[in-house]
C-alpha cells in the first residue's frame, strides 16, 4: 500500500512594501458621434478616436 507524504516547507512570513506615488486626477469620457453631423460618408458603427486633451 502506497501512502502519499507531503513535504513540509519552511514558513515565509507575509511582507508588505509601501510605495509612495502622486495622486492624479483623470477625466475619462466616451464620445459618441451625433448621427446628424455634417461629415460626409460617416459610418455610425465606426470607432472614433477623440484624441487627448490636457486640462489644468
């Protein structure tokens, strides 16, 4: 009869390291194009990249 034996490992204590970081305030938006826009050949299912804007 075979018995399974578990091998014990040395105890490792939990550790936590605090890292200081600056707080940032971001404004994230999702832009949906208006179907009545003046742009020709506009596809309502097309993804639009609104770019990046920086506010102070």
